[in-house]
């Protein structure tokens, strides 16, 4: 059984204040014609002490963006650069969102409330700064599914419909609008470091490293790692560890993010910024989520490569502070860490206890071969063969001697697994768009959380 987030008092803690002058720009939220609460994350509002807010007060804070008590007096649109499909772009930043608040959760972690669709900022360029309601619903579904599958992800905290008709080229228009709030362990991106390096702001680069090491703590570099006491080296090791695990968790999930640019890579290792995402309809290394990814750069099977490449861009941004060899040594850990985490997560989702990486990888190879040959997606594969049941051929041989994990949860005796294929996503949205019927979405969220309970706590990544 997965542990629920525990209730905690509201503890505002605006650590970002120390960096605000050069990290972002003060902005104001748009004045929306309507604010109607559509989703409130009752699983996570208690973890940051906001569960006692009435729905009316919730809308004031997360629809009208009145400051939370003793929190940021004004929203902050963060500045960053980034590689977009490996082309460097210095004209980036929060173009339709901002950092709204910071607070501690039940475990004492510093969490950020960041927004999407809350109006134009100095970084909007020609965009309207808005978010479609369909985009917000899709983000709810993506984050709930990933959280249930043990992926470290931002949480969709709030969705409020805002009453503006929006024109979009990729869905029937005019379409409905929304303001979304994410809860996550920070919004510092690889692109944030790239911007400071490009501008020659080495003092601020050092300050940002200090901020990340203090508020996103992780294990030290391995014994014997060159330069292991240098703050920049500590940071690159931690980010490599986190992104190697993130890549592994996506692959075991069968999830395709779609847009793995460096401005979409969080230093905390959280998956976030859900646009053209998909889950695999069948096992396919070449499956691509974004219609505009013409070369398949971010195809399912290339996601580990993309995250490793992004880690290298962080290393380049840190070069003004440290020589190359310690950074290269950290980057060389990505492959082994990825393989370790892939094996641990694959065995966890299959429902058998690990027997060591070498044996576990044989199970992974056999399982992937079965999915590929039988044209089945990971959801069906892991559900059907939970605890090693129903296995044949090479997979059965690879699983010989493995002990099954607990499979007593009613989920495992159901007729089919929970999935998140595009047809179901469209059906859930269609009920909202045509009849304003939110019950299919609510039922799906409940079912996904039950699946998460059945899976239990995911394994800790390598290095933790």
C-alpha cells in the first residue's frame, strides 16, 4: 500500500526571495471573466496545510491569485534559456505562468506552486499566455497516471475554468480556458543555468548552485569521484542520478513526454510540463508523441539519450566554475545508473523481488522482447504477468527462482489494467466539452489512485 501524503500545518517559506532580483520578473495574473473551480487536489492540499481553505478562498488564491498569507507578495515569472530540439534559444522564460508561492510539506521539503495559463509575462512574445481547459484536463490525467505508476512528477494542484474563448490551431476553436496550478519540488531548470552561463553571471551561477544544494538535497558523489567536494560537481552528480531514474521510470511506464528540451528539465528530477504526451498503444521504440517532432528526436526509445544529452548541457553551463574532467566523470555515470534504475523499476512493476542487477536485466530483456513480439503495451504486460503469473518461454525462464511481491490488492484480480490511451483521454474530454460532465474524469482519478495503492511505494533510485 502506498503511503498517503500526511497532513501538515501551512508553513510558508519564500526562499526564492534571495534570488528573485536576477532569477525572474514580478508579474500580475490576468483578470479572468470567470473563475469556476474544476479540480482541487484533495490528496495534496493537506500536505501543505491548505486543506482547510474553503472552495471560495481556494478560488481567490488559485483563480484570482491573491497572495497566500506570508507568502510571495507578487508572482515571479522565471527567466531561462534552453535548447529546443537541440537548437539554442535565448528568448525563453515563463511565458504563460509564474511562481506563485512556496511552502513546506509534511516531510519538510520546500515546494513551489507554479502556474500555467495565468496571463502574459515579459516572456510571452506573441503568445496569449493562456491555457485551454482541455490542456488542463490532460495535465490532470498525465500527472495522476504517472504518480500512480511511481514516476516522480509534479502534481496538478488546482484547475479553475476562466471563461475566455481561445483560438487554437490544434483543437476545435473557440475552446474553453483554464488556470492551472502545479505543486512541485522546485522550478529550477537546466535552462536556468544555461542562461546565467550565457550571460557570464558566474556569481549568480554559484548562488543558484547553493540554492539547489540546500533545498533539493541529495547524496554526495561516490567516493573517489574527482572534485567531489566542489558544489558544481555535487550538483551535476545529483542531477545525473535524478534524470537517469526519471528516464528509467518513463520507459517502464510506457510514457512518451514529447518535448524534452532543456527548459523542460527540472533540477529536482521531476517530470513536468505536459503537452503532447502519450502512453504507448503497443511496445514501439519509435513511437513519437509530438506531431511536430518530425525526426523522432524525442521518440519513446530515445528518451534516455535525450535526458543524458540534457545533463551534458548542464555540465557545459557549469564549466565557468570547474574544470571539465569532474563533470565528464559525473556524466559517465548516466548509463550505468539508468540501467540499474530500469531493472529495479521493471521488477517492481512486474511484482517480483529483485535478485541483483545482472539477473534482473535478463528479466527486462525477456519482458521487452515479449512486449515487442506480441505487440502489447507495458500496462497490459505488467498486469497480465503480475508476480510472474502466466509467463511462458524466455520470460518464464528468466523469472525462475524469483519471489512474487504481495498481489492481494483487489486491483490485481480485475479484468483489465488501468490505461491512458488517447481514445480514453478524448472520451473523458468529450464528456466535459459536450455535456459539462466531469464524472468520467473523477472516476478515472479514483481508479488511478487505487492502482497506485496496489503498486505500493516505488523503489528508491540508485544513490539514495
